[in-house]
């Protein structure tokens, strides 16, 4: 006699396609759960390497542009010094007013030049600063000996702290 609650033997054992899918459901689910984070991690690494390479290129480009800017700026400062020498070569005697006019314009045009001075090579004036521009630096350097250690150090300190004015704070 058959029990009412029992199903036929064919219904208890899955057969065919449904049976195969039910056996694969757990491993497939587990595989998909593991594949998602693995693919995300691989994508993160690939995109991270690409982004790092791109940023390295951007950095190198900015670095090259900054180096060119600094080189142009340094050349501009050197040209200012050559022009200052030309001022003295072109004239028998350069007055303090002429020097102030030339050097003042150069100091305003080039923010990196804190002061310009001139020490003639004459036998009675050798090594003594004759002209200094801008005005705050004049008191520190005028008549100072370029060979004197303490005197020169004090003048440089005054020049870099007081003569620079608002430019030193930026």
C-alpha cells in the first residue's frame, strides 16, 4: 500500500535539465560572487596604472615648463646685469640719478632682483660700493667694502630683510 504523503520515485530524484541546473546553482552562485570582486580589483589595478602613467606625464610636462620659465627668468636677470655694465661702458661718468633711473626700472621689472649696486674698479675706489638701488638698500650698502666680512654680512642682512619690503613676504 502506498502512503499518501510519499511522492512517486521519479519525482523524488530530479531528472534531466532541471536536475543538472539544481546541482550547478551553488557553485555558479559562489563563482559569480567571487568573480565580481576579482574583476573589480583587476579593473582598479589597470585603471590605477593608467592614471599613474598619465599623471607622470602631466608632472613631467609641468616640470619642463617650470624649468624653461626659470631659465628664461635667470637669463633675463643676467641680461639686466649686462645692460647695467653697458650703461657704465657707454658713459664717461654715470651720475647717481642716471643709475637710479636705470636700476630702479630694472628692480621694478624683475621682482627677483632685490637691489642693484655698482662698485667701480678705479684705484682709489676699488671694492667700494658707489651706487645702490632701491633706496632702502642704499643706507646698508653705500660705501661698504665688498671685501669686508662682517660689514658685508650686515649689509646683506639689511638688504634681504628690510630692503625687500613687501616682496620678501610673498
